[in-house]
C-alpha cells in the first residue's frame, strides 16, 4: 500500500461522533503498517475523565494483538483530513513496544511526499539519558 493509499484509508475511517457530553470518538484516524506487512487501523476515543486514547495507540493495540510490535509506517489524520504526527505519549508508547520503532516513518506531507522517523520526532528519548554518547 502506498502512502497515498494509507492516507485515503485513514480518511475513510474518520467518523467523528459525540456519543454524550462525556464521550466522543473518531475525530482522529491512524493506519499502521506492521513489519509483518499487515495494516492496522484505529480511531481516537476521548472521555471526559481522561481515560480515552489516541488513534495511533488504538491501531498499535490491534497490531500487538496480532503478535506484531514493530511498525514500518504510520499515517495519522485529523477530522479535517490534515496529517498529524503522534503526541508525546504515542511516541513513547511506540518506542517502548520495540527499539526498532525508532525507524518508523510518519507521513508528514503529501505534496511533495515527506516523512519523518520516530527518532527524529523523539530525539531525546528518556531511556537514552545517562547512556554513553555515540
């Protein structure tokens, strides 16, 4: 699947819904390509109490359920179909799933096509502090 196809799938899965004054979902959508070549999708769930989660973690949860921890590529879009990078929590989450995720590519531009690796988005990961510098 090309980045453009991943983007189209992420946009297709957007389904913004306000279920109540305390719960909404589908305002953000993500597609992850696992190292196994499979694709995983997820949308955000926002809860007033703070127990919701991001679309990237939702998709990553499906990936882990399938036995995969390494993500090759991720596309994430907001409700206006704008590209997004993962929040700090999602960046940490992905790094902790596997150190190989440092090389996960995120689509950050379609025209022209631009990507950024997780290690660029999270250059000073907390686990690297106190380690010898290379």
